[in-house]
C-alpha cells in the first residue's frame, strides 16, 4: 500500500467496546478438517498397515501444524469500518471506513490463501490474504456490494473461455 499513513493506527488504540461482525484468520482451518477426514477414512477403510501408517502420518502433520502455527488475524470487519492487520508491522493496523473503499475484488489463491484487494479513495491498494476470504466476501457484499469489481464482463455467467481470455491478458502485460 502506497499511502498508508492516513489509515495507520496502533492496535492498542482500537475500540474495545465494539465486537467485530467477522474476524478473518490466516490459519487454514478447513484444510485441517480435510486432513483429519482423510485420516479417519484411512483408519476406517484401511485393511493394511500402510494405509494405517498414512492415517497416522496425516494426524501427526495436522496436529503439529495446528499447535505450532500461531493464530494470526488478517482483518476484523465492523459495522462502520474494516481493520486490516499488517504482517510487517505487528503493532499497527489499518482502519478503513466503508466509504473510503472505491472498489474491491477477490483473487483466489491456487495453493495459498485467497486475496481480497481494496482500492481506496486515495488510489492506494490494500491486500488482505486469508484462508477465510468467503466470510470477508459475505460481509463486503452486505456493506458495499455495488463496489465489487470483477475481471469477468458484467451481467454474464462464468465461462471457461472468459477465464482463458483473462490469463492471456495477464501474460500480455
């Protein structure tokens, strides 16, 4: 983000009397559930010790990453504003009011987290990377649905041909 001084604030100065409508985390909770479900299937359906070994390995990896990956927040969404937590500066956050957002869009992550991109009224951009971007999208649709921007032509359904055209345009840039 280019001009973040207009929105920068200490995390300790956030209002404590308000509760966020939604809190987006950076921890991949659904990935943990998928790994545990796969391990459960290995235990239930596995008749060989190799399949049981795979199940034990999946449980061990899930438990290790769950207990060793620190819970960190990407954003808090309030009724009046959005709080974006910074990765580089742990003590500071950005407070962005709803009317300061000109448009927003979502870039799905292929392997990593999805990214919600905000374009602000001073022409700067804020990126929110989160594994729980669906919750962010839900809240943004409630507050600023008319400011959503997509690479797809408006009023048309998704077609794979449009997706191919988007990739061609990105490669040309």
